[in-house]
C-alpha cells in the first residue's frame, strides 16, 4: 500500500521568495517519488523524480527536492519564486507496479 | 521523441451515451495507465495495461473499461455516461524499470463534459 500527503492545499509566496511545498509519503517498498506541475487546462509535466542514489534531486525550472527516508518526506523547494511558477503541484509515489498514487495537490500563487 | 498523445482533447456527451478515448504512448513504452482527474476527487487511478493485458485496476465501476493494442496504443471506454463522469482523463506511458517501479510521462488529457 502507498499514500501521499501534501501539506497545504494553497501556498502563497512573493516573487523572489523561497518556495517550499511539503510532501510526505508511505510505501511498503522502496519508493520512486515524483513532483509534477500542472498549468491550467494542461496535463501533468514531470518536474523531477527520485529513484535511487543521491537524495537531493534537481529538476527543471530551478526546482529541487530532497528525499528524507527517516522523515518519509520529499519536499519541493525553489530558492526564488517567479510569476511563471504559479500552478498546481502534485507529489506522487510509485511502488506498486503500474500505479502512481498522487497527493491532493498544492496550488502555488506568486504575488508580485 | 514524441510525447504521449491523447485524442480527442475535448469532448461533450450527454447522459447515457458512451465514449471512447484514445492514447498513443511514447515510442517504446509498453505500459499505459489511465487516470481520472476531478476537482472533488483529485487524481484517481483507473487502470494500467502492459503488453495488451490489464495488469492493475482502480476502484471504478464496470462502465469504465479499456484495452491495449499490439502497438501499445490504448483506448478507454465509458458506457452509460453519468454527469459525474465529467473530468479530465489523463493517460500516462512508462518504460518499466527493473523492480516494477516506473517513471510515468503524461499526455495533455481529454476533457470530457457530460450534459
């Protein structure tokens, strides 16, 4: 069994501020972890993924996430928010073959 | 390499009708999964096909069905449509890693509106 919890359905930051989106997971097998971004009326775009190896993962658009097994967390960060980062972000875990479990999503708002 | 494509992008149907959605995976990917996304329920797993066989199924009624062809293209069918079936239907393809864990790449989705 696997599950994902995203803390905070809405996060608002000022342009240039740190972005932190929280994700905790549970999985009965070593997980693959993902962050996806979804812009309005579009599909999901893979931001980054953790499979094995280095626990700090760098993705596109300046985002990165750190896998912390002891905390079962995979939080997404970006040092400086840009207006174009406004979107909905989904954390997902894949452990059961062929099935990803998604969190409920976090809507990021960036204020000028 | 071309991404996952889904057709049609938008669809309007009425209650009681049926609908077929199509998904073409990334070349070389053999696994295709379908998800339903709604504002109330979020992203929910429908089913997964691998080499023309349904390998995994979510908690949806039998009105939801699918199939996969020998070229890995997949179709999803919903019969006797209900208003609550209005959603964005996302298809994802993957190249299975060792151990069965996968990286999924998503298509743009088909937005279905049931009136």
